[in-house]
C-alpha cells in the first residue's frame, strides 16, 4: 500500500516524461489495481498505457523490421498494454479504450 501511495503521488512527474517509462509506470499501477481496487481503476490506467503507446508510435510496423533488444522490449510493452486493456474491458463489460 505504501509503495502504491508513493508511486501515485509521482504520477504527474512521470507522465510528463512521455516516454516508455510512463507506459511501464501505468502498467504497473494497473496491475496493482487489479488486486486492490483503487481510483483511478485498472481500466482507466490500462487505457492510458495503450494510448501512450500509440502516441509514441510503438504500435507501428517498421518498413525494415529490425530485430534488436530495444525494439523487442517496446513490442512486448505494447502488446502487454493492449491485452491488459482488452482483458479488463471484457471482464468489466466495458468497451475497449481504443474503440
């Protein structure tokens, strides 16, 4: 609980970074909220993570696919965000955040 509170207090600072760290941050908060319901909820946080991925262009296919560790990490983060958002949306009976 204490770790969540400290992390949540830093939300504005971390989201202002607008990079992959903010996506990871949102995913971790969403996963915590699955176990312990909080406001904003997991559905909101997962949706923010997916939208942040799209803003960063992580979802786009490269014309010349490069297989690098960094690119694979970005793809894993995007698909984790996407499936978490879909799973939460189905469980709650809500539309997905990307619709």
